[in-house]
């Protein structure tokens, strides 16, 4: 039997692009979705606008790798929902200002949607940590 690869965690706390590689395996892309504006970088954060669902961020692993968990942080309170490998969307969960939300699911890609309903509940991504194998 092959040796199980040790999980690797990659973390970003400041962002300069709305889509980028985190390392040689993990990358992320953002999309407007049903949001009121396109994703934007402001002060090192990715701003994902409100909607039902609004803007989203998709974290993807290269072939041969599996994401095992994602932790996302926001400087603004909001609610989020997620999809694994383009499947059905989870129910909304609230995320407090300065808080973090953890998704312990395995998949090739995980998309996190901003489910906030107004301009005071946008997903301002200020932390993204991805564990994969």
C-alpha cells in the first residue's frame, strides 16, 4: 500500500488579486454571482457583494489532490453557504465580524457564497486557509 500523504495547509491573510494561486496545488477564483458588484480588492481583503446568493469564491485543488477543509474569515458580519464540487448548496450559516467559518468537507473544489442580504452583510474575505491531501 502507498504511504498516505500528510495533509498540507496553506493560509492567506492578505489578498492582492480576486483570483490567484495559493501554492502549487491550490488556487482560488471569485465571481460576481448574483452580487450587486464585481468582486474587488480593498485594503488586502476580497470584497464579495451581497445577494441570494451573491458573490462567491471557489477554491480548487489540482488533479490528484483533495481539499479536506477550508476556513474563511470575514471582517464584516454576513452569512455564507457552500457547495462541494458544484453540488447542491448548503443552508446558510452566519459568520460574525472578524470571525471564521470552517467547512470540513472533501472535494476537488469548494465554492463559498455570500448570502448576506444588504450592504452591511457582505463577505469581506480577510482570511483563507485550505487543508488538502
